[in-house]
C-alpha cells in the first residue's frame, strides 16, 4: 500500500506539469511604459501615444471609390509632365519632328477633331483657346448580332494652349465645360470629371505621337532616296556612291543584307570588304495566298560576290561590286542595282 501511494503522488506531479512549482514574480510582469523625466530646456522625445491612429466618425452612407485614377500618358516624344500636376495638362517641347511648335499643335488639334467628326471652335484671336461641340459617350448592350450602342451622356470641353515666350514649349490644358445625361442620372463627381478630361487629353497626345512617327519615317525615306547614286570609285570602276562616311556605310550595309537576300560568308574590315553569296528569292505559297509581293531581288546571277568600300573625295563612300574573282561588274549591272538597293534602304530604315 505504501508503494502504491508513492506512485500516485509521482503520477499526479507529472499530470499537473509545472503548476506545482511557483513562478517567478518577474515572469508575469507586463511591459510598462516608463516615463522619462526630461530636464527643463531639453526636447521631449516622441511618445508611443503620438502614433496612435485616431478614431474617425464615418456615416453609413459614405462610399469609397475603388476606381483607379486616370493617368496622363505622355507618349509623344515632344511631351512631358510636371510633377504633382493637378490639372489635365501636358507640356510639349519643340523637336526635329514638330518644327514651329504652336502651328504644329494647332494643326494636330484640327486634324484630330476632324477625324472624329467633332466640331472645334476657336474662341480667341490668337488661336490659343478652343471649345468642342458636344461629344457623345455610349455603352454597349446585347451581344453578337444583337449588340448595339446606346448613348449615355454628352460632354463639352475647352482646350487652352499656353506657349512660353521663347516659343520652344507650350502647355495644353483640357477642362470640362458641360455635362448632360440622356437618361436620369447624377452629375459627375470631381474624380469622374478629371478622368473625362484626362481621357481626351491622352487621345490628343496619341494623335501627336502617331504624327511624329509618320514624320520620322518620311525623313528616313527622304534621306535614303537622295543619298545613294551611281558613279565611279577612285579607281574609275562603276560603284554606288553614298554621302555617309565609310565607317557608317560599313555598319549600315549589314542591315541591308537580309532585305537583299545576301549572306555574308566572310569579311575583312582592314580593307573594308564583304564577301557575300547571293541567292535569288522566290515567291512563297504564303505570299501568293496573301497577295504580297515577292521579296526584293537583285539583277545578279546566283553566286559569290565582293562588296569593296572606299573613301571618296568628299568624305563619302563608294560601294564597288565585284564578282568572286575580284573583277568589277559592268556599269550597266551596277546601275541596275540602284533601284532594289534603294528599296531595301527604305524598307530597313538604313542610313545610306
């Protein structure tokens, strides 16, 4: 019986765990805020209570707008934004594509609204303030063959141009003047009105960006059309002459090889010579089905050729065409090469 009693005591101790042992008084002590005594004349450090979040009384009718803000997209190379801009405004700066800035932007405004069949009225003598006619907005309803557009509302805007005195920069600001619902609806709130202004401004910026790309392409094509012509190199052999320096011509020829179906088999930069192989391209079945023209072809027989570059008297470059034996091609052959090479320059955007 005595042994049984001792076993019960041991089991009870194990089951009770640490509860039979007394805890140290320091274990239950909670962290308490210690208020420091700051001598007079010294700054008091921030206390934790300074960062407490205050309680805000909100009514049940308050609604949170979950829509993301509409941002101005300065996609044109001549456009930029001011930091922390509150208005729907963008700045344009003069560059090689715009020319005189104010007439360029004025023309783009007229072209954009004319393409959208929206009236635009100039309201001042200087051509700096414009007002649009009503611009209707609609929403789609139905699906597939039964899909239709239903007008929702209409808006009128004012567009103000503010050029700097030096004429190299101007700002364009879009302001919403009027808004009307076709069906019963509430007025636009401040965020919705700002979104409508920014949306129209982004479309105007996109108009200018597209025009800049078109002007850049035209400039590249104009340079390519006039910079290459048939002539003679320093040795009196027929060649194609470029106004570009020899180093530029050497690098730009690499862009043309793919367009002309030329494969570089070797080259020697020390004497500015490319060794190429030519294979006349054929019109594939896919090009025939899609009614696309055949790839550019050269008036040459299939085989190996050499392109030798040399400097001209006016710091330009002469491109001499030789056969695989190093013999110059005839003047008629070199002259016939001009048109397909110029077409390849336009297609690739090379600077020759």
